[in-house]
């Protein structure tokens, strides 16, 4: 739980597994095994998933564009952010935005 909290508190950073091990004073294998048993995710997949979940929120709420989200969440560039986003969501950030817009349009049509 402490590691998950640490990752969420540092969601805008670029934390490495080595930094986590050092901070919590555990070996790599031990900390990875323990975290996976507790969460079902590897540490870095969990961290990336949290970043992608937050980026989906930003896209839903129209708070930032793709470049701003990429910068805010400390991805090396927007292209890499889009690549990672697509790996987790199975669509690009633009496709995700478009799917939200079409969902909103269909909701408006149903209300009319």
C-alpha cells in the first residue's frame, strides 16, 4: 500500500524501479513479487496504468491536450505517450477522444 501511495503521489514524475527499491529498502525481486501478489500488477505496469487512467480523465474532461498530458505525466514525448496509451486502452488518445464525443452525441440524440 505504501508503494502504491508513493507512486500515486509521484504520478507526474518518472520514478524508476531502482528508486522505489532504494526508498523502501527492499531488493528488486522481493519488492516486485510482493507488489504483484498484492495488486496483480508489476510495479511499473501499475505506475503506468495509473498515469493512463489520469490521462483518460484529462481527456474526458477536456482539461489538457495530448501534448500537455504527455508533458504533465512526464512521458518523454507525445508520440511515446500515444504509444503507451494505445497499449493500455487499445485505441490512441485521439480515438479515445473521438469515442467520447460520439458517445456524448448519441446521448444527446436519445434525450431529444
